[in-house]
C-alpha cells in the first residue's frame, strides 16, 4: 500500500507535467509571438542587443557594441545618453499627459502623476541637488518608503549624473550608516516617517542616528509624509518641499558615457559586509527596457502595470522605475501593507485602476493563499491579463493558486529569475509563445546563455541538478562591487573561470531544457523574498554582550520560504531565559532591520564542531529541518547534537 509520502511525491511529479499553453487571444496581440526571436538572438547576441539599444535615445551613437576582457565587460562603448531623458523627455514630447504613476498611500490618499508632472518635479529636485553642491559622479543615498519622491530623487540623480544608492526603508540605522559610508554619499534623502500597517516607521530618527557616524554627509533632505515632529539639525537638514520650492522646472541633462555609473545597490553576500552592486548607464537601461517590454508584453497606451515590490530592492529599481518609465508605461505604486486596512487592499487597487499586469513575489502569493481566495473573489479582477512572479522559487501550488484565483485561469504567469547583480530578468517565459510549467522559470531570455554545471564545470544532463551559471556577458550585468573589484572576481568569476558567471543558485534542467530553480547554494538566505546572509545575522547576535557564539541556518517555511533559525551559546556567567531570547531577536532587528529577526532562537551550551573547530552548519540545518542526522562521529563534540535536537524540538516556532 502506498504511504502518504509516496502519494505526495507522485502529486509533485504530476504537477511538473502540467503544461499551460499561451491563451490564443494573448498570443495574437503579444509583442513577441514568433519563437524565432531565440534563434536570432543566439546567432548574434551582440546584434540582438544593439537592435534593442537602438530603441533608446542616444546623444552620441556607440562605436563598439561590446568589449569583453573576462571577467570585465563594457557595452556600447563611446555611446552617450542620459537615463532621465529616456525615462521622461522622450515621453513628454510624445504624450505629456499620460499617467506615469497612479500612487496610493497606505492611509488612502492618492496622487496621479503624469509624465509632464514627473519631468518637472525631477528637474526641480535635480536643480535643488545641484544647489546643495551635488555634481556628476557624487553619491546620493536615499532612505525612504514607497513615496513618489523616491523615483523623483533617483531620476534627479540620473539627470545630473550623480550615482544613487537606495537603502530599503526597513533597514536599521546601522545598516544605513554602513551603506552611506561605503559609498561616501554627500546627501541622504529621507522622510519624517513611512506608513506601515497603520503605524509610523521612524525614518528620520534612524537617519539621524546613522548620519551621526557618516562624515561624508553634508545635507539631509526630508520628505514630509507622516507629519509628526522630528528632530532637526539646522544647516544640515532641509525639507524636501523647501528644497524644490522656487526651482526651475527644467534642468539640462548631463550627457553620460554608456559606462558611467547609474547606481549602487547593496545586497547580502556570504560575508558580513554587504556588496555594493554597481550598475552603469547604457547597458543597464537597454537590459531593463527590453526585458520589461517583452516579458510583460507592454502596450504602453493601454496597459496599467503594477509591480508590487519595494523600490528599495532591485525589482523596484528595474521594474517600478527604469524599465517601465523607459517604455512610457502607466504604473501603479502602492505605499503600504497588503492587509491595511483589510486583506482586500491589493484587490481593491487592481479593481480601482483596472490593472492589466501584476508582478509580485511568491511569499506574497502564499500569504494571500493562507488568507483565502474569498478576498480576491470580492473584487472585479477581469482587467488583469498577465501575472509575474519574482524573488524566490515559486512552488506549483502557489503558482496554480495565483493562476486560478488572481488570474481567473486566463492570464499567463511569468516566473522570472534574476538577481541584483544581473540587473534585469535572465530566465523567464515570453508570455505570447512559451508553454508554461507551474514552478519552472522556463527558458533563458533571448541572448542569455544560462547553463547548469557540475562540480567540474561540465554542463549536467537533463534531470540533474548543479550550479546555475551564465556563460556570456549581457548588457545589464553589474560592472563591479563598488570599491572592491577583487571581491567581484573572487565571488562570481573564480569557481569556473573568468568567463563564467556563478549565480550562487542551484538549478536543474528538464528534458525540454526548462530551468527549475532550487534555491541558494551558498550562505545566503531568502526570507520573504529578502536576501540575507547567515553571517550578517551571526555577527549581529555575537555583538550582543550575552552571546559567545552563534550559528544561523534556515528551515523551510510555508509562507516566508526560508525561516531564520539561530543557535546561540551564551557567555559562561550568563543564564538564558525567554526574556533574553526576546532581547536577542530585537537586537538583530536594531542592528540590521526587522526582516532579519530570527524566527527561532535555540540557546545551547555548545555548537557542533569539526575537529578543526569549524561549526557544522550542515548539521544544524538538518536539525532545523528535522532531518535524519546520519553519522556524527567525526565531530569533536558529538554529544552536543542530541542536546540541540531536544532543545529545538521544544521550541518549534515563536511567531
Ligand atoms: C536571488 C536574488 C531578482 C529580484 C529579486 C531578488 C532568488 C530570484 C527567483 C525566481 C527562484 C529566484 C535567487 C537569486 N530568486 N528570482 N524566479 N525563482 N529563485 O533579487 O535580492 O538579488 O536575490 O533571489 O536565489 O539568486 P536578489
């Protein structure tokens, strides 16, 4: 007789066999409806990308499409352009009154911003930044919630050639401080606060605490959003509304080299120090504009597109700001939580603006699933024609739920794999031509050479797992780690040689050549779509005076994907209790941000170590997953495992 587990296994296999064809109507009107695009791009990738780049406005054409000195690459050499001109001026000339953003605040306030209005606001703030002494090449940090002033500030930097560094508003003061200092930013743009689930995130307070230890900061620009009293440092601080008041609504755009920096965005790596991913101008814009148009099948006159990510992450940079604006898209931008004031918020937004495209993360989809399909069912979602997913592997159940209950069974779902480093989508369906398999990101985008390698660097056969790699450069590729070129080489281009980009993900390819992403293969975790390093959290824990040692691992979680489990040993004189556990969790929240707060903390007298003294994370992972531990006799302290096991069984979860 079949056991329960076997049945589940068979279910999973059956799910993988499900294939969903592009609906006829979708295919007929799709921008890409000829699979020949793959062969054309493969034949001559440089020509393919040059054709795409040619759709942008250049003030000087490039001389050379690509120059590759592995691992270093440059695109569109000699070409000159300005990103803000492509995102604004081009559209102001053609359709000034088209809406760029329908913005909705969490409390329910709304703003409609046309391309002309956005252009004028960007110019005013660009002039204000210049007035503060910001010049081409200077860095400007941003620490804001989801308010229109965030894209405005980014585009203002792009207009004058300054490099922006957006820090997610959920990060704590220390995380902000480290990022500002690494980039040596001159100005930070923040807010008095941000709305989140009805309460105020104290942005200004955090920014003040950070800036106290940031010698490079000359000015703090403050957007008034939540309205409460904030501390003020006169001379240094300036209200955003005062800064733009009386400024000219035009501002000459700095002519940038294709390879000039556009922005730095910090992301977690395998060490405690976040990496400043550097993106440049011409290649990046080509990559995001092309993928946005073709993956989301953008018809700018009629589509209302909603990417429900936060601008503080790369998804927001590429698919709320630069890609959509370059394509003259009308977007929705929503400030707050999905369950404020109730669990229907998203669906009432889709209905109100008649959204045609929705792009979100599996963790959000699984949360909606948990809440129940009655919430989307209460709203008219018939305007939707395409759905997207990003940030982590999407399990077939969540995929099918999204397809059925949000998409009404008529919208293709594009599962898009990419990273902060890749700048743009790399593995994805093209919705008018790709047969979808729930749970698979399907195929590399045209021109992208993705592969799966074994330990030795040989492509693995169908059905086998291995390391996901990219075998040739692409225009939106990051150019380096800011201030740390060695780490760029070491981290990404040493495992399989300088001409092979190591993504850090595991993957499997099936007999149709479809890619199935298997999650990270390094010490990077993906918690609710947020990228965190185990080491970063361990450092935050060890920083607490009571902690001697810590080891952080993750365990699978039905909603957030990976939940954080911390094993902690205390200094000998300290007695651990519930109160201390609460304190440790809060300590991590103050050091990094709430997103990094461990879901469970297990206090233990010792951690399992090899004879050479290395903490056995693999074993702790097995404990956290509740798996069989196998042979532990090679450990220096085998007996500790039994203790840890019983301890972690006692404390399943404290959420
Ligand atoms: C990591 C990159 C790309 C924007 C958001 C995250 C995971 C991302 C998928 C997907 C499976 C995915 C990978 C990747 N990831 N998209 N569709 N299927 N995994 O950007 O913070 O740089 O994280 O997110 O593990 O390496 P990021």
